[in-house]
C-alpha cells in the first residue's frame, strides 16, 4: 500500500477518532468483537473511498455509519452468528444501528466513552480484567502492549480479554453509565482502576525497570478523559492532579543507571513544570469544590506541597503531617500510617516517628512491607543506632523485589558496614 | 434476560434460629416476593429441603450410583432460588441484594442460557 496523502489523513483521523468510533459502535452493536471488526472495516473503507470522494465533512459520523453498515451486513451474512444470538438483542442492535443519525453530537460520543469505561470496570469482572479491558478497549493499546505492561505472554492476555468479553456478553453486564446512587460506588471503582494503571507504571512491582512511562501516560490520558466527561467531580480532579504531580517528578526519580533517587536528593530543576502547573490548578479546584473531601484530592494536596518547595528545606512538613492525618481519617491504611510517620520524623524527629512505626508493627500490620523496614532503618540511623538500622535495612532487602530498590538498600547497608568497628 | 438467583446460606445456622426470627424472615420473604411479582420480575421461585434430604445420582460405565447427601460438602448450601426477568446484570444484582437471605448468606446470580429450538 502506498503512503499517499489520504493514508496520512486517515491515520490522523484514526488517532483522533478511533476510541470514540469504537465506543459508539459497541453501544450500537452490543458486542465488543463485532464493533472492533466493524471499526477496522470502516477505516479500510475510508482509505479506499476518501481518495475519490474527498474527506467527508464529519469523518466520525461517516466512519460510524460505515462501521454499522458493515456490521449489519456481517450479521445478515453470518448464519452461524445469527443462529447463536438471534434473540431480541441482535434484532435490536440491527434496529439501533439502522437508526444511527448522520451526525450525533459530541455529548453522545462522550457518553459512549464513559459507558465503555464503566463497562470495562464493572465489579462483576475481575481486577485483572478491568485493567486489561480498559487499556485495550478505552485506551486502544494493542493486546501485545497490554501483555508487555503486565509481564504476561500475549496469548495469556488475549485469553484474559476473550474471557472478560464473554462474561460481559453472557452475564448481561450493561453498557451503561450507572445512575446515582450506584454511580457513586462505581466511579470509585473506575478511579481505582485508573490509579492502579498509574501506580503499576510508576512503581512497577517486579523486574528491572523502575518506571513504565507508557502506563503512566495512559493513566493520565484516562484521567483527562474522565475529567472531560465528568467535569467538576472532585475525586476525578484529585486523581488527575495526583497523577500529574507524581509524574512531573518522574524525570528526576531515576538516575541514568536506573537507580532510585529519593525525593530529597532529586534535582528539582528536572521536574516537569507544565505538569506541575496543571496539577496544582486541579488540586485547588478539587479542594474548593463543595461536597465530601476525596482522598485523591488530599493525596494530591500532599504531592502539591512537595512540588511547591523549590529546595527540600522549604517543604512545609507540618502541613503535610496535618494532611496525612486528614487522609487517615478518610481512608485508614497501614501504608498511609507509614507515610504519616515519615512526615512526623521531619517535624518532631526520628524518635517520635520510630514509635509510630513500631506501634504499626505491633498491631501486626504490614510487617512484610519492605518500605516499613526501610523507614525504620532510616529512623534508627538518624537516632545513632547503626546496628539496628542495618538489621532493619536487611529485613527490607529480604522483602524488596524491585532491582533498583534492592541496589539502594544494599548501598545503605554497605554504608553502615563501612563504619569503624564498635559504632 | 432471565437470571437464576441462587440463595446459599449455612443450614446449621438457619436451623438454629429462634421461632420469632423464622417468622420475621418468612414475612420478609413474602413481602420481597410480592414486590418482584408486582414489578414484573418474577418468573419462578422455590425453597429447598435441607441437604440432609439430598440424594446424589451418578452414572458411571452404565452403572447408576445413588448416594446420600449433596454433591459436595460446602460451608453454605443451596437453600432456594428465584428465577427473574431483568434488563441486565445491574438490575439482577439489585434484585438479588433485596433477597432477605443476602443479609446472612450469599446469592449467586447466574444468567439463564436459553436452549435454542
């Protein structure tokens, strides 16, 4: 195939419209696979026809109509398919498809993408399926790319996607944005999936790479999409702000050799100022929106205090401690308690922080969390108790799975080993 | 679509309930059933005798084996079902959540797979 101007035009349209076209085709056809094939055929038809007819005024409407027509043809042609789901579902899909207006407005398309997100994150699907389906169907990543991100074979990921789509079809998982009060429960699940994609990218749990920038970028894209589709939702704004403010620090988090650089040692001039500006504006909007405080917005406010400090000495630790206390009331968790203890160490000193961490351990919480032992080691070192610190770092090392973090811990242990005997 | 809502609960705990607890639960079930009949969701429902009354049949190599008890020992046992009409899984799970037994046991929601003619 020659790469003529029309290919470039279609390519450009694909990049802009593929997600929306798919979302609408799924609504019209009621079937993921049928919709994907229909979209494929519609874009192929565009390459063939736009050369002579010119690019239509509304390429998106053209593609949806072409895709719907191809699918209806296929439904009519495919006797096996027809006998399998001859019931009202297919009949109504045909009727809906036939009734698709020439130019649906943008709000309808927006709704379709929102519907698709809620379907992909439906609680009747497994957590693995949520992430895989969202990346594949909403973000448009290839199965291969999704498989790579989660360190499974392409075959395994393909099977996971097939199973999830079969469950959606067989169990009758609706292709709908839920109404309140269900909406408020479900949006929480959707945001958890998006944040899960981000954290998997930001702190991959195993392997040699520390950050998977592609996953972070996809999560932020999803956050922006949700912010566009659900404006002035404090949880959405808070999550997007949180991701942007974390991601802004990404260029400074890893050295050229792939080593971890702790926040206090980061070169702050490497932080992405555009993301910071966007994130800070979102935090302010999230916190000033009436309604219950979102834990994401509070976490974003903490991240905002870190990035607002030009030098590490300028960090407003007392306010960070206060925000962690708010967060602990909203969403108690051992990990947040640990972060709170680290913030306390910066305000009241390591002794107070060590007490907090030891009380956390005494309650039998997170004793297998490597960062808890790493924090203990740090507090003990600050208190001039190097031997105990080394023990804590060793416990952390035994639990850490990520290679760059293991290197950092080994370096800390060697630092203590290098001390003169008897210290 | 039609769904079967399978009601699982711990038979021993159910059997140990006081008479007044049984009476109030029966009243709740009656009210729930009336509600879904009125709303047009109801297709069928039954309660089941406990698994102490269960018999399991297997045919292996042409031999019929009849044994006492349920097919598997589980912590919660199937005690009854509703067959309902619902527009999708969300509606079916919303109905399932209103079954009185959902507060004590678990409701498994299974789509009916119609047999093609």
